[in-house]
């Protein structure tokens, strides 16, 4: 979490410190096992959101339980931390499964001398209370491969072998120029840093607009890892990035293909039913007080706009390929998605 913008340097994300993997052969010491791990997320966070979407699409809700942190982080020892509160369903401010108040407790259980940042998502080993991984990129890939025997019947293949090279190249561009660029623009302490970030962002959005003008999904004829990585940023764009992060050259809703694509996926099971706009707005506008010192939370735009007709079916393709849609969500669904 960026606490102030007084140092004139461009935002650079620190390498993820906890990157152990849960695998079928337990080569990192963490075996795939239903009920053993708890996924800690915030509905506000786009990096966590992609893991929530993947878990839902693959039907792993029963195998990996979900812990939701409060969107308003708590200041502990002069830093912002993800915590559990009564408002997020944690009696006494403790997660009912892990018995912790702050996610950093799982970090310290894994490495008592750890002094770095704490981020979501966090995959926690329930028996030991130790954080296993906060590597959001590898987590989605491993859920799709290593956890295969626990997938629901009809689960889609989000990372098909013939398309991996194309997916990998595209998601690298998306990470640099979209997922990360909105933050580099929002936290830029100098004009040239902002200009560089916002230019890269809208150049990439323009390219994606062209790409999605002739195809329903980013790679191939169905949803893949590439869509899961792009979409959480797009669904937050007009609500927080356009105004709060000054990414205001154009609104997402001014891009015909990107806006149609975002609505198409919002209306696809596993996407819109994992979006909680209240948490998104409360987190960004309240916690980033260095950008928004009044902490006034913006009200718009109306999320009902995501439910409008999009016409993307005319481009062909099928969201789940030869698979099927996930069933009703076992977890609370926001009202706009019902």
C-alpha cells in the first residue's frame, strides 16, 4: 500500500515474497487437498478478484474456502492491513476458520521476521495458519492445472495448451499496460510519470478495442486466462480508475467493443456474480487518502448498466467452450448481479 506520494519516484511493484505452490505432487511441501486451504481476498482488489473468478469457474468453492477482508484497511503499526470485521461476517473481528484478525498474522506465521507489505489474495494453510502464497498470477494457473481432479464436471480449460504462447504474450502486455498502468497513473508523484502511464494505458485499450471488435474473447473462441486477467480492471474502470486514478482520457463505456465485452462477461456466471461495487468504491476512495483526503466516496456510475444488451453473441464463440457454466454461487451475490 502506498502511504504517501512525497518521494518523486514512479510506482514499482515489489516482487511477491511468498510464492510456494500447492501442487499435485507436493514438490513445495504443499499438497492439493480439499478443505486444507483458505483463500483470503477482498472484494475490492482486482488481483484477488481474478483468483475468485477462477475458483468459481472451476467449481472449487467446496475445496478451497473463502475469507473476505474488510474493504477499509486498518492501520496497524503505521501501515495499512487487510483485516476481518463483524461487517464481513467475522464474529469478534476474527476469521472464524483461521482465528486471526489481520492477514499479516498468517504472513508472520510463515516467516516471523517478515517486514514487507501484505497483500491479497493470500492462500493460507488452515492447520498451520501459515501463508502459502500471495502470487496471484501463479495461483490462477495452478487452480486450473494442479487442482484438476477437484474441478467440477464441465469446468472449462482456461489455459489450453495450443493457445498458451498467445495467452502468455497478451497477458504480459495487459499486466504492464492495463492492470499495473492504472496504479502507476493514480499514484504518480510527478507529471511525467503520470503522462507515461496514462499514455501506455490508453494505447493498450485502443489496441484491445480493435482486437475485440472482431472476436468475442481475447484468445480463441472461449474464455481463457487472458480474459480473467483483463476483466477485473475493466469492471472497475469507470467506477474508480477513470476519476480517482485520473485515467480519464476516455471512459470504458466510450469504447463500443470493450464496453460490450465487459457487459458480456459481467452477465456470464462467474464474473458479475463476484463483483461487489460497494466494497470497490469504499476501498479506493477511503483508503487512498493521499489522493482523496476528504474520503468522500463517489456514487456512480449505476452498476445496472452492466446488465444491458451487448450483442456480442453475433461474433460467435461460446463462453465455456466444450464445458458448461458453473451453477448458482454458494456465496453471497451482490444485488445488481441477481
